[in-house]
C-alpha cells in the first residue's frame, strides 16, 4: 500500500510517545508506504481538538480519551476508536520538596509502597492543618492520572471535597508549577517526575505501576469515520507501531532511542534515559515502568476499558443512562488489532480476559498461536473490576 497523502500524527511531550518517534526514525512508517508528519501538541486539550476536527489523522492519546470523545464528555461528541495500545504504566505522583522532607521527618519512605505513603500523607496533613487543602495537578480530568490519583487519595482516607484540590496543568508546565509553589504535587507521565527530582524541585513517591499493574496508559486514537473510510492506511499505521513497540521493548534499543525522544519532547536526555530504564530518581527501579509491547501490551483490552469507564462513573463523568459495555465495545477494537497483529506475528489473545486485578506475579495467557507471557495485574488496594452495565 502506498499513499501520497501526508498523515499528521499528534503527540504530547512524554516518554510514552516513543512508539511514534521510533516508527518515524527507523522508517517503520515508510516501510508501510506511509508519509507521516509528527506534530507535538502543547496540551491534551489541544491534541484532542486537533484530532476531533481533522487537523490530525491519529494521535498518541490518553486511554480514556476515545470514550470521552464518543460520549461528548468535556469535548464535542465525535466517535473515536483505538485499535492499538501504545504503552502501559509510566506515570508518577510527585510531591514538592518541602512536602517530601516533611514526610521523611515523619519517618516515611518511598520504599514503603503506595498504601503506606498515602496513609503517611493523610496523617501528616491532618496533623498540620496549614497544609490543607493539598493542591494536586493532573494533565486532564479524563485521564488515568486523575483516576489513579483519586483512587490513591481515597484509599488513604483523604476527603476529596474538603482536603484536596485537583486542577489541570499541561505536562510540560508541571515542574514549573511545583517550583513556583502553585501546586503541592502532581500526577503526570514521565519524564516530568524524574525531571522534578533531578532539578531538586520535587520527589516522585508513587508510580502508576505500583497502583495499577500494567493497565493501558496511552492509545493510538483515530476518528471512527476515518478508520471506516481509510482501512488500509489505518492498518498500515497499526503495523508500523506494532513494530516500533516490539523494537522498544529490547532494553539496549530503548536506550538507543533516548536521544531521539529527548529531542522530540525537548527535555534532557538523562531524564528520558532514566525513565526508559524504569530508574526514576529516589525510587526503586521498575523494569515495567514503561511497557510498549510485551505482555500483549498493544492489545486494546475491553476489560481495561471497562475499568476506566468505572473510574469515570466514580468521578461523576459518565452519563447515567449510557451502557459502559456498549461504549467500550465500540471504542476498544480488538478486531482491528488482530488483523494487524496477524500480519506482524504479534501476540493475539484468544478472548477479552486480560486478568486485570487477578495476578500478583508473572503468568501465561493462552494465545491464538502460542502462550503469551504476561506481567502482574494487581490493583494496589485489591480492587476488582466490576462488570460494566
């Protein structure tokens, strides 16, 4: 397949935009007959609007964004789908240096785990009312970051109405907002937590992996009407990005990509390289800090979509009269992934059961051609996904 049209693909300045950057740098798009222009967007709102109104053909997107657009939550109501997950994990909750030092003085340690850190934070601020309300920032109200942060704070016993304020700040401005004391903490994708630590502005204390093991984080989002109208270019995009994800999950190759990503997102290479290794400063190394291909990572699990829909319901965003199952089935298109994966000899699960919430250690899933090695799927407070209604 050869297309003469240049396809514009959007991304935000985050390490998990890596598959798009690698596919461009290594010629995976060109190998599929695609001419691609990568367009960096200043915020998720900008990326969303440019995708919905046709300035972008596809985009590196927050995993809940296609559902939100399809439902018209915080955006025009335009159906968006995904046939490919770009990454799992990759976010950190980072607190200001002052707040971190107070936690240390109280005997807390990042190594204690997310539940202990949340409890310690709750105890600290209730013993020091001048710290209330805690001012947190997330990148979008419709994001894993927002839902992970809410889940963690509520599990720690903090009242989201009286003890916490959650605002929106684009990823690139998070570190400056912390430096200027405009916020006390943030939840954002890497490398911004690492950069805050390297600049002495803040300290990451909880990773999204430790909260929700291996839940889809970013997806390739396209308008549903474009995918229907242009199935061949869409499949070519999926194949190129499957190749890029597989390439990225070889550790040595991942480090080779660090300078490309650093240039594309305009941050120091040291921060990108650390994030790609899972070596966030001050935290225990997490080899699964970013996952791009292994664990059937690129499959758009409806089970994960239902989990995110549940978080949207808990946040008061989901329309009460709309079935989550019907929206998730429309948005997360495993059939499109399966078609592309078959051409790439990529993992293809036999059904939609991802094991979310059920596995505390590596395990194997039955695949169509072979067993698929999988990673842990634990939720930090032992929550279990509820079937969508």
